């Protein structure tokens, strides 16, 4: 029989991953796993650019609205749960689709979750106090000094990610990124990775348009309804933190919208930095026909089990 194949569709935010993944999944009559670390949370609908209701009806999706923001889904949790879902999909289909822009979550499925050293007591508490006293920029600069490689990849506006990297770096005396290049786990399925991209100008136009559309359909109301939960990790993300600051009177609405666009563009740049480091990634414009033609050829040339 043919070895099962996991097709990974990666790329920066707003490039068109969702629409293309649905076309690929329909072509192979299979199911999709979301690898977006914010689309898990059912309370975060508009700001996470989830597939629409009609898109969810076209193809079965997993890890969309699967958790509450009160739950902290770690990379290890996701790896464990997603591999179980993949097992069930592969019982029915030869191909499964994994789509998303969260590089660490995609990596966990393809290669396994990195094992990190224990953190010395008190370091996280100190860093959380630093965040309160001096703000996120202080921690960003500290991370840039200790681990410039990870600084260039991580969502530096996510304080939990920054604090996690800092606590490991400080405890071990080694860069956080040095623990993320351990032995790769061999999975019992083939993996084909593709990454979508387009010109920077086009991508930035799509990002700006998407933010405007989110605001039109009620992002501010969504964020306002979540204000009491703002301390949860899930909400420490672009699109939410900027509007929390507006609601608290720290900046105007226009300033907040401009910051969402700016921070989303920066996030897309870091996503691309991450994916460009993966040597087995094949790059495409968001063209479903070309992607499917490539997959047809690549899958048919893979060895049989």
C-alpha cells in the first residue's frame, strides 16, 4: 500500500492558505487540521481569520473552535492531540492536510516537540514582574541580546512566547533556539511541505484589507466582550492587544487599527523568516492548480510501503 502523506500548507498571515487548503482537500476528498495557534479558541472568531461557516461546511476541519481561551494549549498538547486525529484520518484517507502559519506547531507535527531543560524557580515570576514594570519592549530587547536567532522568528508581541524563551535562556545559559535543533523524530507518514507567498506589496495590501474587513464585521465588539479575559495567554496576540489598549483609553481607535496592520505585517515577516529556514519547503504563489499539479507528481513518485 502507499505510505500515507501529510501535506503541509504553510505561509504568512493573509496570503490565502485557508482557501487554497480547502481546494486541495476537496481534490483529495480528505480533511484539514488547523496549525494556527489562535484558531483553536472558539471565543476568538473575527480576529483570528478562521474559515467561514460555509468553508467549514465544505471540508471537515480539526482544531477550529476546539478549545476555550481559558485553556492554554501548549505545543506539546497540540502534538499529542493532532497525531491522534491524524491516525483517524489516515484510517479513511491516504492524504491529510495540515495548514497554518504557526511554525512551531507545524514543526511539532512534522518533527516532534523539542525537549527543554527545567527552568530555575523564580525566573518566570521575575520576568512577569519585568513585563508589568517595564513593558514588553524591555523583554524584547533582553531576548534580542540573549537569542537573536529566535528573536527574528518569534512573535515578539506575544509576551508569553518571549518570557518562555527568556526563562529557558537564563536558566540554561544557552540560547532558547539551541534546544530546538535536536534529533528529528521519524513519522510513519510521508510529509510534503509547501509554503505560499506573494510579493511583499501584495501581501501587505491583503493584510491591510483584512484588518479593515475585520473592523467592519465587528472586531472591536468581539474584543470588548473579552476584556475581562485579557490576561489569558490566548489573547496576548495581534488584533486583540491593540484594541484592549484603545478600550482602556491608551490610544485612539485609528492608532490601534494602524498598529494592528503594522504588527501584522511584522508578524508576517517573522513567519517568512521561519519558513525560509526549512530546506524541504517548496514555494508557490497561492495558485491551487499549480499546487495540486505538484502534489500529484510528488505523491505519485513517493515510495510504497
